[in-house]
């Protein structure tokens, strides 16, 4: 899979079948969207692409809302690569992008990235107008030369969303979150070696506090 950031466009971009969304966590619902996209693309002889964002749209308008992403852009790219997608494009979600209508954004995908088919999740909406529907997206697609299809909801396990997974994690239900994700939840970061050692020493000190204090007390007594 090839990954591009900040509106990078490779030369001679082939015709694409694409989907758009935050894809935070790349959970089972996201994977269903990708599976349907790949099937539609294969039937039409198109390459596949996911258009996503490194920053959550909610954080642009409410930076202090406390929302924590399930996956970093790097982890998201790694999980998307496992789905068999050909390209992933990370577009920074800016005020300029947020001001676009659905038709303007679809025109951008068509003219700049050669998107010929757009797969939209059954409950996904995009563009600044909240009243636009899937029927509107199809109408815009017909006008610019882009097929627009929808994907069904994942059945059998209730509603799966990134928000629901965050809630499970907040409640300490890691197993339930992993079931929704379809993979184990993990976090990554740098561990300070000095902080780790301090923590280990502190734990051992508490465990053997009485023995240590007794030993040092005896040594101090022997000095006098």
C-alpha cells in the first residue's frame, strides 16, 4: 500500500474506487466498508483508496473536548495496509476543507485524485451541509462522472462505532473493545528508562520496606 500526506498526488494516478472517513481504530465496520469497496473496484477494474484524516474533525472546532483517538496516523496506515487497499491519502482536516460542500469535495476527489467510484458507509455524511443525503451524493456523482454506492451495516453484533469503542475502553472493557475492533487494542509510546527504574525501585522498596528499614536501623546503631 502507498501512503500519501497533505494532498500529495502521485504522477499518473490510475482511476480509483475510494471511500472517505476518519477510520479511527479501523474497526470491523470500517473493514466491511473496505471489503465492499474492493469488490466493487474489482468488478470495474479500478485501484482502491481510502481518504482519511490525521486529526479528528471534532478537535478542529472543539480542541479542548478531550477526545482521544484510538489509533495514531501511523497505526491507522498499518491497519489499512492489512485490508489490501492500494492507496491511503491523509488529508489534514482544516477550516478550508470543513467549509466544502459534499459536491465540492467530490469534485476535488474526481479532478485531483481521479476517483471514479465513491463508496459511502450506510450512516456516513460529509460536507458542510448536514441535510444532504445519499441521494444527493448520487446526483452529484452523476453530474461529475462518479459512481456512488453505499455499504450495508455490519449485522449480528449491534452498532459498532469508534465512539462506542472509546466508551468500552473508558469503562475498562478491553475485551469488549477488542471484539468491536476485530483486533487487539494497543497503545504505543516512548518509555523513559529512568522513570521505569524509579518505578521498579519504588515498588520493591514498598514491598521490602520493613526489612530495609530494620537493616539500616541496625547498621546505624552499630555506628555509635
